[in-house]
């Protein structure tokens, strides 16, 4: 399955117009989970996350962005500040693979053909496709039922700047609201595990990627014209 993600990613990267500027690079950071198992801390990376990303800069203020990110997510009830979770003492691990596409908006002009130093905060959102292991918890232990796919909405905020002529570094935090509730095993998809459901069954699972992006810029100088 990994090679299908990578093929799609590179098809996006090579299919854009020559008369634009491009960025291609890497993401490195950490992941954490927010759901029915473990703490509900918004930013608390505890596992390595890494990925690839490509940006097609359509203007000094916005870019189409495509990325592939993967990580193991894990959470432990013993780390929660909720006494009921401490007493329950569940834990789980899951493997997340995300392919994402959407629009990145820069708060300040970020024309990479301008020789002056450039820094800007930015936001990104779009749509993600996520592969994960559908879990259930039985007798306090998590078990894998199947590998499934779901959609998620990424919400990313960050700060980026050009550090050399052709390199841009960014620092970002990105929450993903998934349409799944079995990443932590609290709401198994398989009906035969219906009796094993627990937690808030009306709330979906979230996971967060926090880290650094480093991209290399290339391509002809674009014409950001209105006519």
C-alpha cells in the first residue's frame, strides 16, 4: 500500500505547470493522539512522524500543497489526568499513513523570487485519506481487526521562512479530525465486537503531527498577473 501512496504523491509533483515555482521537501516531527484512550493534551508528541511534501505556489499568498505522512500513534490511560481512565488503564498503538491535499494560505507575501528575507505565518486545510488499523480492546488488550481507510480534515498552523536562496524551513502543528472512531479501539467497526464499545461514541478520533518542514524551491519565475 505504501508504494501506491508514493506513486500518487509523485504524480502530483510532476504534473504541474512549468511557469510556476515549486517546492519539494520533507517533514520530520512527532505525533500524538486525542480520543477515548489516554490524555487529551492537544500538543504532546510521543512518537516519530515523517513524510514528504510538495507545494505548487500559485501566488505570493497561496499554494496548492500535497503531502504523505506516516507515524505510529500511541496513547496510555495511565498518562491521563482523568481518574476514571487511570483506573481503566487501557493502552493502544496504531500505524497511520496519510495522503493529504489542500490549500496553504500565507498571511504575508511570500514571493521566493524576491531577494529580501522572507517570513510568514501560514494556515493549511484540505482533505486527507488515512490508512489505519481498525482496533478493538478485549480484556484490557488492543487487537487488530482489519486495515481500513477513512477521510480526515487537516487543520495546520505554522511559521516559515527562507534560510538560503533555495531552501525554506517551517515549524508547524497540524491536527487531523478523522471520520473514524476505531483508531483507539473504542468503537469497533466489526459488529461482532459491538459489546466491547466504550467511551464517547459520538466523538471521532483526532491525531496531531507537530514538527519541521524543509523544502527546496525550483522553477521559472512566475507571473503573478491579474490579466
